[in-house]
C-alpha cells in the first residue's frame, strides 16, 4: 500500500522530471493500459540492460498489473528521461528461460535480490534462492534496440 500511494508516485515524478538522472539508471516506467477498463497506469520497475536496448525486469506473479501486458506486442516506456516504444515479451511459466535472466538481474542489483528474497554469498546470488524467485516471478523483456 505504501508503494502504490507514496513511493511509486514520487519515483514516477522524479523519472518524468529534469532530475530523472538521479533514478533513471535504476528504474524505468512502463505505460500499462488496462485490458477491460482502458485506464492508463504508470508502473516504475527496476531493470537490467543486457545490451543496448534490451532490458529485463520482473514482478511477483500475484501482482495482477502484468496480466494487462500478456497480449500486447509493443509498449511505451520512459527510459532515461525519454519515452520510447518497445517490443515486449512476458514470460510467467518457463523456468529454464526465466532463471538465467533473473539471475543476471539479481547479480546486477541487490535491490532486486532483496525484493526477490534472494540472499548473497561472496557477492553472488545464492542459487537456491534465485531458483525459488524464478518460480514466483514474471519476467518482462523489453526490446527497443531497433528504435
């Protein structure tokens, strides 16, 4: 509740402002439209950039907002102060596909590891914790490399 009412709006405000550089190396904003209501939502998420224009981010399966993206081929995102169109792929079930990308995200960001309930040993995610997270989380892949 505190995230939705307090933290997310502040994060979005900063990311949309000229001060975006304070947070834009860690967060992007997904522009999500409700399937039934057509209501627009702005969802800040952390990300890992595998290579220029190829991003991965995650959310917990119980968070229902990601279901609005399952039939969508493109989405607008706010990336480093600029709005761009991106291809999108949602993967919720294929553990073999999700795990290596999620593990890379956890290796890159201890914040994501914290939210994924992943511990660290010698600076690396604990494999069993990362495997458990990969079973509980949804992978969101974004590709705007051709833009």
